[in-house]
C-alpha cells in the first residue's frame, strides 16, 4: 500500500474517531441544554400565571375560576404539555382534561391514573418545583406548588413531552456532523497538499535519482534539503561513496592478484617447461592468463579469449578441453594441430568452484620430432 493511501486512511480514521468523541460530547451537551431549556420554559410559563392561580385558590378553594380555566385551556394547547393535573389545597382535583375526575380526591384519582413519578409528593414536601424523568418514556413530570406565606395552597402537575427537545437535539447533531465533515475536509486538503509537496514529491525525486545509479555512475542527483529527506539523501550519498570505494578496491585487488598470478605462472612455467613446448593458462572464463609464446597479431596475453588463439575448427582440441572440465585434477592427453605442427596435447583443469579455477594446456612435440 502506497504511503499516500496509508496517510489518507489514517487521517480518515483519526478524523472519524475525533468526530465520534466530539459527537458524544456535543450530544450530551445538547441534550442537557435543550432538556434544561424545556424544563425552565415550562416552569417559567407557569410562574407567569402563578399570581392568577394563587388568587383563584384563595378566593374559592373548591371551584376553579374563569381566569384559571382560561389558563388551563391555554396550557392544554401547548404542544409540549401532554396532560395537566391541577390540585387544590384539600387535595381535590381542581382541573383535568377529563371532566369526570374534577372534584375527586387525589387518592381516588391515583387509583384510576397512577402518577408516573413521585414529583407531586416531592414538590409538596420541598415547596419547590420538581422535575422527574418518566421511566422508559420520553416525558418529564413537572410538579409546581403554589404557596402563600410558606403554606401550600395548590399544585399543578404536568406531563411534558421531550419530542420537541429530541428534534432540536437531532437537528443540532446533524448540523454538527455536516460541520465536522466540512472541517475535516478543509483541514485535510491543505494537509494533503503539504504532505504531497514536502514528502511524497521529494521521495519520488529521490527514488528516480536512486534508479539512475549504476556501477559506472555512483552520483546521486538530488537537490540538497535541510530536512529528514535531505539527511536520508546525504546518508545514501555517503553509502554510495563507500560502495564505490569498496568496488574500486576490489577491482584493484583483482587486478593486482591477476598480475601477480601471471608473474607466478611465467616464472614457474619458464622454469619447468622446455622452450620447444607451448603452454597456455586460462582462467574460469577461458580468458588467457599466460602464454609462453608470442600471440599472433601482437596480442597481449591479457583479456584474450582462448578462441582468439585456438582456431574454432580444431574440434579435437576443444573436445579435450571440455573433457578436462568434466574430470578436474586429472590430465587429459591427445593430439592436435597447433601453429602448423602436429603436437601432443596435455590438458589439466584444477579448481573447486566455478568462480576460481584454472586450465593448463600444454603442447609438446611427438617423440623423435625436433621443433
């Protein structure tokens, strides 16, 4: 997988992770904000009508006044409020959307319509508005007491739906998601161009520069940079310099070794081989290392192939050379025509590996023939 794709996947993965964490945070923030706003709005709405409610309760504790009735009708039309229970000081139902409950004691009302929470009792005891979440339902029960000089004279209990708040939360979360995606895109675009310009493009240039390197050219053509890529290019340049020095050292050692080996063969064979015999020594590539006679055309016995000296038509000689290769360390003898003479031939191939072996080819006159 290419580096740009890895970066893109990592960026998207991290972006989604951050969006998820942010979404959890903002969801809870929105939920708390809108829920609290819903509770506060309902309580504040009732507080606006509180003086009228108190006046009606004090004037006639048993029967609701026209002003109170209008307030109940107004609150009942509020889409947020699902039901209203209005209790008097004596615990009688002062108003309910079902007329059959009006005037009944709260104890009897509870038998037919059990309260979803303990909000009424808590509001009565604390003399303060109480809000309770209805278990497993999208409703709040809000109980608001009306008191005069510390004495409870009535309680209004409402079942408030959270559907509106949930819609607002859903709308806010959708806006958050679209906004987060937009921020991720706007942030990722300049980061990608920065990454591509300062990392990917220089790396591609460095790759192309490395591909142009060969054993004949160890120069790394890469513009100098004062960053990590520049340090990497400098390290590669130093490595190439060491490789060049090593290769040149190996080549020089091979050349010196070959020169020394040629001198060794010359000294050895000039001592033990009579002057009327011809000797050729070839290396593993069948290149001539030493010949005790002057080669035709004034060729030097360096970097000359055996076939440049031996006619390819001399199949008997080539066959014997091949036979010597198949039986190393054992001399192979035969006859051949060399330099216009019928000569005996002895060939010895020595060496344990294909990278380091030598073949000694000796031409000597037949008995009784003077060269």
